[in-house]
C-alpha cells in the first residue's frame, strides 16, 4: 500500500510539472513598438537636439557682417561665404576647426572655442581662406 501511495504521489507530481510546463510555454501575444521605429525615433530626437548653431563666421574682422551656421557637425560654407571669413567663434561647449577646402579638406585652422574666438583671422594667416568647418562637442 505504501508503494502504491508513493507511486500515486510521483504521478501527481509529474502531472503537475507537465501541466505547469505547458502553461509556462504558452507565449503571451501583445503589440509592441518596433525596435527599428523606437531606434529611429530616438536617433532623430538626438540629431534634432544637436542641430543647432555651432559656429559664427564673419566676413569682417571683429565679428562684423556675421552669419551663424548650424548643421549636424560639419559643413561646407555656402558659395557666397567661400573664402570670405575674417573672424570666427564657436558656441559654448564646442571646439571647431576651419578648413581651406570643401568637405573639411586641405589645411586646417583652429581649434576655435567659445573662450578663444578669433576676431581677426589675418593675424594667423587665415583671412579669406575658409571653405568648410567641423565642430565637435567637448
């Protein structure tokens, strides 16, 4: 009798674990946001936050006749600004480089930072030589 009782308890135990396994293995179906959508949304938000004024380029010394340029970090200057820069300054939290050629090519000048703006690029032999710029976050 004791043997049959142990066998019955073993059978109940096995049955319970089999039933439990079957319950655990049934997947829950629910709608979730696509990881790709979530990623692109957060990357978009970060890029939008970073697209702000990065550098001020001026056609005259002592920051006269200026334009603020914004972008995703580096850019060519517009055609009417190529080889016209006489003074430059970076916005706080950035350091920028100016380049003689398009696409940040050729000779590089800088770094230009908010605490060392260049009010006269002629003093460092860079007057009217800038075609592109690159700014990096400190």
